């Protein structure tokens, strides 16, 4: 029986692995965005003893159909309507988003309400 000499194994080269990691790092750095997005402060409900004022009820059926307390209203008019409500310090707006409403519609309405000075906004949806 004749023994064959074992083949000498080569050492594992890490150079190619380091190159791949560097390329991945470079790719993700170039592909990601470090800009700060606008955000809207949203806080969870706190403990309360009931509302002093009946909330205004805003329904967003779709981007084209919005009503406030049952009366149709355009998006452009919402700022003025919310400013009228904001005169009362305890004013509350309840926003209901229907199944055809986009998230952007809800965010636009919430942003408009915040800019007009309303402090309490309730959001619900289907």
C-alpha cells in the first residue's frame, strides 16, 4: 500500500472578503439619504375626565370629498375653518378617514389642524 502525500491547503485569503464588505459599505452609503424628513408630532391619549366641548367631526372620504360636521369643505378651506375652531382653547377635532382616503390626505389635514393652533386632534379610521 502506497501513501500519497496530502495536498497542502492554501490559507484562506481575506482580501476578497474585505473588498466585498467595502463595496457594500460604499453602496449603502451612496444609496441612503441622510436628509431629515418632516414629521408630525403624534402623542397617545392621556387620562381625561371627558370633553368640555363637543368635538368637530371631520370625515375624509377621499381626496376630493371631505366634510366638516356634515358640510362639504375643500382642502384649501380647512385652514380657515380650523382657525375658527382654534379660537376656543378646548377645541377638539375628530378626524375619520374612510376606506378611500389616502394616508397623505390624513397627514395634510392633521398638519393643517396643527398649523391653525388646534391642540387636540383625534384620529380614527376604517
